[in-house]
C-alpha cells in the first residue's frame, strides 16, 4: 500500500525539474517520476543506493522501463528539492494512517526486548 500511495502522490504532484540545455536528440532512458519514486522509497526504507538498486525489480512499479542503477538514483536524489521530498513523505504518512483507520492515540514503536552485548565494556 505504501508503494501505491507514493506512486500516486508523485503522479498527482510531479516534482519540478530543471530543463537541460541539450538532449542530443535522445529520449531519456528513465522517467523523472520513476526515479523520484525510487528515491522516496529509498528514504522510507532507510536503504542505500546499491540496496535500492537491487530492490527495484521486486517493487512492481507501474513504469515499463528498465531498472536504474545506483548512479542514476544518486544523481536524481541530489536534484530533488528538500521541500518536495518532505511534502511527499508527510503526505504518504497521512495516507497510510488514513488507510489503517487510525483514530486516536500516540504512534510510537515499542522496544523489541532483544538483548545484546554490544555495549558491555570489558
């Protein structure tokens, strides 16, 4: 549901993109909207550029285009305005809460209770 919400938000409110001076007559390989969706999903999943590159084929995005590699994702992420990224993340969180029919109360994650020896000094 999260992926569907983000795709619909990006299609409804497309990100602003500066125009290139020259395209050399070639059509772009990847659509701007698809790349922006992948970057937003990377932020949501807390993933790296290389990890999201491996996840893209299994995300079932609606664009019938080849999957971008990590350099495309990296370059696109640097071009997305921070205000736009924050707006889409906030809107997608609202849609997820609406879909789950959350009524009232505080949203917070609880402790998993897993013990670790990572912080034990010797």
